[in-house]
C-alpha cells in the first residue's frame, strides 16, 4: 500500500473521529503528494520521494514552531507540534544518536574518509543510505564530529 493510500485511509478515520489536527496534517501531506504527482506528469511517486516530502513537512513545522516560540506564541507552536507528531507517524523509525553514530562510522570506514576534507564524500553516501531514518542536519553534525 502506497503512502497516498495509507494517508487517504487515515483521512477517513480522522474525519470519523473528528480529529481536526490529524485531518489538517494528513490533508497537507496528501496535497504535497498530489502536487508531486502533477509535477511528474502522472508518473508514480517513489518511496524515497514520499519520505522526502514527509521530512520536508516536518522540518517546516519545526522551523515554524521555533519562530512561534521565540515570539511567545505557544498556542501556534502547540498546533505545529501536534501536526508534526501526526506526520512523523508515517516516517520510518528514526535512528537514535548512538545508532546514527555507528552507521556514520561504518560509512566513514567504507569511504576511507580521514578528515574534514572528505566530508562531502561521507555526506553523499550517508544521505542516500540513511534517507528517511535521520534528518540531514543530524547526519551532518555527526559526520563532522566523527571526522574532526
């Protein structure tokens, strides 16, 4: 079952349960998937593209949450946090920092990276290997820490 089908079913459930936060979040996800399908001229959306959409939406909500918190608008920040939790349910299980460190250490060993000059090589491989399992910022910070 594709993410689009899963989201459609979840939208129906949210409507029945009158869960406004889930409904708004899921409709936003479905809109992004439909937009991507339109841009691809009807071609199938890959699982990687679906994960990228979800990660982008979570990042947007984190950024908004930080801005609302800085402006003392906890009411709006709470809405963003709730939507983020709904969207995160559809991502693959995220790696803990310890698991991420192990994975990046393996990638560093496989690529033969020795110092910060090899960060690009490590990031290229890590971004593809760990797509959906961790966000780019966490991968980058861990790679920099292990290479320095």
